[in-house]
């Protein structure tokens, strides 16, 4: 899929998500005589509260530590250099006391963003791989993904709350039970479909962040190597997947499934027959797995991230484009 098509699909997805919310609000106003402005105000108030409170929730749940100046000179220098190259304010830098390889960004705006890096990434990855991951996270800041995904993810949640409320509401304003059930059913449909659209939007923006990292660093193979090691590292984690899956650079549950598929064919991918898949063999295995299933699986529909297989193929394509001098210098931005 070309980046132009990907960008067009993201715009269409956003239109569909918020179009569904408009349908729910309109039906609500018609059947229950609510003022449209009041209903829209309540929805926007909910989105605003979620947007403002999420940074505090993330800080508390991850137990992150904000770096003081000079505490980690490599990380500070890498973030400052890449931020300047991207034309972004330098985000606050934090370290999460977690051995799983990961990094993520959060905040209410570009100027207030925090870039959090797990200890597992800092201890076990090469400097150039860490820079590739940092550039990926800066891509999220550059494309304002924090605000966009917060707004988009509120739509299925609000639809679900409305559906539950309609099924249990008893009030004088309702026209009749049939109307209540019809609106509730519609809300549940909107909830399910919009949830799938939000997940698609999330996967699309991960592709964009990968692309941004490749073009910002001009070394997409570093992010390819990092994503391979991240997938393997996440597959070893004993933690259960939680609602924080969206704050991983790769989907932990999908990483487990991907590595299981590779282990089943270990003898095929163990090129030097030493009984261990090294970094190079693991990356080749992931690329071959992508060739085996180019369209992914049904589980991909419910994932917050694209499969590592597909991301590696995209980065390899970009690397070839850069090697051939076909990149014009423009960074793709979502508008």
C-alpha cells in the first residue's frame, strides 16, 4: 500500500468515525428531545476530560522517572538532535523501570509531550537502534497522534455508554420501548464498527511513524533491527496484555503469536544450524513470514499495531527507495 493511499484511507477513517458519532447524537436528539448542542457539549466535555487526565494516569501506572539534566547524556543528546532535525520542541524525557523493550510518547500537546523509554530498551539495544525508535516516537508527536487518537478513541466509548444507558433507561421522555431498543441497537453497532475503525487508524499511524523514522534518520535498517528485537523481547514478557497495549511500540500479544509461528519453523530459519536464531536470522524469518501471509490474519483487525512482518517489509521498501535516490526530501504529514 502506498503512503498516498494510506494517508487517504486515514482521512476517510476519521470521517467515518466522527460521522458515526454524528448519527448517534442526531438520533438521540430526535427520539428524546435533547438539544443537539447540549448533547454535543456533553460528548466534547467527556473527550476533553479524557485528554486532560490521561497524562496523569500514564505517569502513575508506569512509575516512570523524569531524567534530570546530565543523568543520561546519550539519551538526552539523541532526543535533542533528532527533535531539532524534526523541527520539534525537545520533549521531556523519562525512563520507565521495566525490562521489556519499549518506548512511547504522551501529553496534551506537542510542547508538553513526554518521551518515555523503558530500561530494557536502553540496556539491550545498540545506540543507532535506540535512535531509530526515538525517531519513530517523534513521528507520533509530529503527526499529533496523541490528540487525534484520544479524540477518535472516545467515539466507541461514548457509543457504548449510550447503548448501555438506553437499555436501562426508564424515563418519561422516551417515546416507547421499541424506540429505546432501536437506538440502543444502533449505538452498539456504532460502538463495534467505530472500535474497528479506531484500531485501523492506530495501525495506520504506526506505519506513518515508522516511515517518519526512516526518512528522519535516513537509516531505516536501524528501526528494522530494533523492531525485530522488540518483537522478540515482548514475546518473552510474562505480563498479561492490558489496556496500555497502545503505549507499546509493538503489540505485545501479537508479538507472542509472531514469534510462536517462527519457532515452529525454527529449523528452516536457523541458517547456520547452531540451534539459535540470531538477530539476522530472526529478521529474515519475519520477512519470510510476511511473504507467507501478505494479507495478515483475522486477528489483525483487533490489533492496535500492524504486524512486525508488515512493518519490516515497509521499511525495506523505503530503504530501497533511499538507496536509489528516489526520496525527494518531503516528510509525509497527516493534515
